[in-house]
């Protein structure tokens, strides 16, 4: 019995050794594509790590792809609308904004709700502040002298009216009416002159919205005539002004969008001027939507879509990355765990997408999320 067990054990070991070395009819053509060992891996057979290969491509295991949030999109080559990029800036909508200026030199006094501060909501016609006129000692003396003279003339006119009223019936009625008119005119003149000395002019909000700028005004500050004191902006109604160096662009314009940092804005074309400014034609667009987080004066890139067409592939702007000496490229998913860099020539399609004119082929899977992370691998 013991000898039988020994024989069985020897047979098992011989078969195991033969199984390790023999190939038989099995297909081992995929062995060359087995996952390479991670650099510095201490355990044979452990999962490989993210690494750059000798040809510049990247080996990215599936678990790492999930961790990086890599997403790809197959491209389709077709006819796309040609676009033009313009420099622009955000402005207040002329129909909803406004500014408050000083009509004369004076001292600014707080309004019923205090001094307006940026961000405060105001209603149309609301008193923002008061402007008290200021004058030199000589001017103020002349005004007081004129006021005293008017008061004397008013006293004389008032006495004349009273005397004529006592003689009513004995004197013509037209003389009494003329005396009353003269007295009333002097009364108004005295009121106007007195107001110019002591009263203050209310500064009213020209539109409803929020105070976008108060120019660091404080109570009692002396301002000059025509100085801008407050600017009112409606955040829900903003516009974009862009400069076009091709005067005929307005005739071929189909739609437009703007790129403000990483935010895309939908625009509605309002119209184009007919007078060049700095050798360019101003174009006015309104921002569609009320959730645009932009500020007045912020520079934006306006992408105008025209009626002309080009052939290319549309991909999200996030797919673009920079390589080498600032060249633009995209990452293409060539195999299950391999990504290759492709240098491309592109132009803007809209604020969120670009058209790749050269560098891609029909069906290529382009990385649309996580391309920046792949470019950081060294």
C-alpha cells in the first residue's frame, strides 16, 4: 500500500512538471500583451502602475482609469460651422443699467438708508444720497445779498397788494391782479435763491438693480460737477461688447457664445455699429440666462459661428491639452490600457466645443475628461 502511494505521488509530480513546460495546441499569441510589471514592484504578478512608454504613449491600467475619471468619446468627421474668435468684455445692459452723476459741485450726504455700498439692491427712483451745494465765501455772500434784496422787494410788493385790495372797486381790477402776480413771482425767486444756499439735491436711482460701484464715497465728501458717484447694474440683464475687424461679419453671423474663464455663456446678437472704433466694428450681444457669474468689465472671448462650413471633428474643449513647446494635442484611446498623444489643429466651435481640423481620424476615441491628468504623467 505504501509503495502504491509513492508511485501515485511521483506520477503527479511528473505530470505537473510536464504541464508547466508543454504548450500543446494552446494559443499564446496574447502573452506579449500581458500587463507589464510595475516599476519597482516587489511581488511578481502584481498589477502594473501608470507609466509612460518609450514611444511617448501611456500605459494606464483599468483601475487607474477609473480612479482618474477618464472618459472617452468616438469622433465623427463631418461639416461644421466655421467660427471667428473676438475679444470682448462684459458691460451693463443699456436698457437696464444706469449711473448717477453730480449735477454741480457739492458735498455728499447719506440718504434715508445710509450711504449706498456695492451690492445693495435699489429701486428705480429711490433716494440714494443728497448733494448739498458748496460755494466760496464770496459766492455765498453774493447769494445772501441777493436773498436779502428779494425779501425787501417782496415786502414792498406785499404791502402794495394789501393797499390795492383795500381800494378794490375804486382802482381797476387789472392793477390788483398785476400786483399779485408780481408778489408771487418775487416769492418764488426768494424760494429758489434760498434753496440754492441751504437745501440739498436728492440723488435718485435711474434704474432698479444693485449698486455695482460707489467710488469709495463717504459722508461729507466734496465732489465735482459731472463726477460719477454711483453705478447701477441689473445682474440678470448683462451684455457683451466685442470688436470685429471684419465689418461684414454681422451679415454671416448665425449664433454666438462667450468663454469667461471656464464658464460658457450663451449670447444673443443685438446689433452692430456703423462706425469704427480703434479700427474695429463694435458688436453688441445680450447674455442669455440669469445664472451667469460674470462681472461688468470682465474680459471674455466671444466665439461667433458663421454661415461658412469647415470639415472636422467636434470635441469638447476639455479634451485639449498642451505638449512640448506649447503645441495643442489630444489623447486618443488606442487600446484597452494604452493612450497615445496626437497633435492637432483646431479652431473654436463655440464656448464649450472645438473643431479638430487635422490630427484625428473617423472613429478615434478621444479622451474628453481627464486629459489634463494624463499630460502630467512623466
